[in-house]
C-alpha cells in the first residue's frame, strides 16, 4: 500500500512560478538571480504557512542550478537539482534555530562556513525560526553575517521579526511575505482537487480558504481532513461546516430577515439553536457583525468586489442587501460592536446578546418613523411654498392654552355663549385681547370670524390665517395598567387640535410685566421656584436679569425657563422677551475658633481693647 503524504508536502512548490500569492517576492528573487545581484543574507518574514521556507529552498536550488531556464527557473535535470530534490545536496544546509539556539550551535555553523563548496557555486545556509536564537548566539553570528565568504549565502526565516535584534536586521535584505488571498487559496485547492480526482464544491473550498486566515498550509491540512471524512472522495459544504465547526451562512441570513421584519422572537429562537449546536455566543455576534458589513458592502456596486465569497452566496447577499436600509445596517453594526466589546465583562452573556438582538429588531420601526416625519415635513414645506403668502403676520407658535384656576375657559365660550380670548376670559370685542397674544377670532355666537382680528389696546391689527389640519403622526399608545384603556389611533386623530397663536411685538409697561411675573409666580409651588420668582429682577429692554445665590437656584430656573418665557411672551404678546441669570458673589465668612482669633475680631471692632491690653501687659492664652 502506497504511503500517504499530506498535501502540504506532496504539492509543495518546487519553482518560483508555482508559489501561490507571493508574486512580489518571487519576481524580485528571479531578477536578482538573472542579474547576479544576490545579497549575502536574506531575511524572509511573515505569518505562518505563506511560503517562507519554501521560497528559501527554491532560491537555494535555483542559484546552484547548472542549466537555468530563460524564465530564471531551475531545470530539475542537472546534478545539482537532482541532488537537491533527493535531499542529498552538500551545498544546502538547514538549521532549526528553535532547537539549535545556543552559542555553540552558531560557532559550529561558523566553522562550516570556512570550507568552500565541492561542487557548485554557493553554499546556502537556511536558518528557520531565527528569532529563537539567544542574544549571545545573535552576537556570535554578527561578524560572519556581515562579511561572509564570497561563496556563502544565508537565508533566515521568521514569523516574529520584532524579536530579532536590529544589528541582524541591518545586515540582511528583508522580504515581507503577505497573507495569501482567499481567492488564491481557493483556486489552488481546486487545482489539487482536480489532480486528486476529488469532487469539491466551490462554497466548501471558499469556506476552507476563509478559515485558513491567509495560511496555505492550514488550508491544505483542512482539505485533507475533510477529504478523509468523506467516504466518496468529495468535499461538500455541509461536511465542511460540520468538520470545521463553522456557523452556516443561512443562520445569519435568517436572523437578519427576522430583524428586518422587527420580530424579536424568531431571532431569539435561532440564537438558542446556535448555542445548542455548541457555538460560542461571542463568535456568533462577531460573525453577525461581519454579515452586516458584507450587506453594507453590497449596497454600492463599487464595493461589491470586497465581498470574498462564492458566486451563489454573493447573490444571496445582494438580494438581502436590496431590502436592508443603510440606516438599519449601520445601527445594527453599532449594537453588535457594543455587544462584542462588553461580552467578556458580562456575567450574563446570553442576555447581553439577546438584548442586542432586541435593539436591532426595533431599528426598522425607528427608521420608518423618522422617514414618515421627514416626508410629512417636506409635504408641509411644499404646501407652504405653494400657498399664497400673508404679509405682516408674526411667527406662529403652537401651544395649548391652559384653563385658569377660576375655571374661566380660554379661547372658548362662556356658558352664555360669549366668546373669550387671552388668559383672563375677556370677551371678544371688549378690549380686543389688550396686551394678550392674538388668537383665532371668534364672534359672539362662538363662530369664527373672517380672519381679521383687532387689538383694541394698542391698535395692533393682523390677518390671522386659519390653520389647516395636518395628518397626525402619533402612534397608538399601549398601557401596561389593565385598568387604563389603550388610546387608539382613531381616538388620537379625533382629539381636539391645539390652538395656534401668533405672538407679535406689542409694547408693554413695567407694571404689566410685574403683574404677569407675579401671576406666573402664583402658579409655581416649589419652594426654590417661589424664592427665585419673589426676588427682584433688572429689566434691560426685553431682557430680564436675575442674580441667584447658588447653583441649585440656577438649575431650578433652567428647569422652568421655557414655561416662564412662554407665559410672559404669550400674555404680553411680545416674542422678544428673554430671561438671563447669573450667580452673585457669595461672601465666605471664616469661623472664629482660637482665643487669638477672637481677640483680633473684637479689637477690630473696638480698637480700645488693644490699648488696654498694652497698658496692662496682658498676654492671650
């Protein structure tokens, strides 16, 4: 029975052209060989499984080849190439620095360098995992590395360049190997599958390439594992996700569909199913965030190329991305990232993920509400632009008029049918609102007038347009109290609309301002608010200045500032009224404790005490 050889060794590249995903390295090395510009020391660094040792061996074989091809490749037919392929070359020496990292091992290497090659032009020394050498071994190697014999070439390979001392780095020509791309790994696996007569699905190979994380050796190891698992020498997508313990794409698509529909329950059920299959909740959330990122990539035709998946999976992404708003994807990624950051610190990780899913499920409702508000705002703006303009009308302010304590209705009608305006219940036409804000004019029979309303106090006349009803954006309210009935959308639509008032620029007297200030203070019951309102103010034009004692009073004033301004502007019919406050200087009184402090205080008030103390020769204890 033929001995099995793993694919990583069986299909190891033997020429520069067969190296996968490192074109910038192989091109440079081939040009160096063809132009005879070889350095005395090379340093190959990069992640694991990307071809560092493989390129070192190909370089060692090629520079000693006796019949180079026009493409600067080894012929594999000359004596040097055949001896190298048979692991019998005396000109190539490999040293594992992980197990030979002492000063004595380096000294033995330096001793071997003294002998020239018996056949061939160069003696090549490949030192793998060179970062494992001790500092003493590095220092012992410095002189030989800097000035080796003309026939000696050193090739160092490492995965951790930062552990190599700078004096070594400065003596080497450094080559940085890249992680191999997913598409390159997938194509290489497909070529091997064809040579081995293995039926492989494209999705399965793509999944292996993603799991390999840029390492071709890891991808080949997984390839052999799944091939061995299969009884019919095939690599299917189902077997791949089962053996590599990878969560299926379908779960992410199903959860995203549930979240886009605003359904929390199905998303929680799917998450529980994922946990029962042995997957970690943290990895699930990271994968979900990656899924949202892929959907966001699919929203723009210019970025679709960043999606590194198979063709069938890419079509699924494009279909789902068409129905996923960008606002949803961006917000969901934010929630997923927050969950990712707080997962390890959480004591109930499952609840943390469920809360994140619940937040994501409510994103569509918020996005739709915001879009509805924006659309209605644009509609109202267009109506205003196309409606005939009204000149001389002050800025409208929408407010709900309160009912005074005496029970007199505002902007309504008395029991006898007399219409009233303002805050004091003055009938229409009596004083035409006086200094109060202009409201919708009403006749004595409670019916609207023709829209012309006169203020008798100051002769202010303004044409008040009748406000048009706009569609309500309110959503049905749901009460958790079983005794309180829910308010339906129809009930909210039938609710009376707030009165629209137009606040003008009417003049007022200091007495009127003081009267309204005191009227507002009688409506406030908090002790701090009463203390603020009962103190004096300084009027500078339409700006009222207050001096407060502490920050507590300042916070209390800020809390009621909008109510105060709305009351004063409405009752005085002047929209320019402002209230400003500042903290006054607080005198800090120092307490008196010692006898010296007491005597000093009393002598300042009564200087005769100092004279009496001096005359009697008294001392303060």
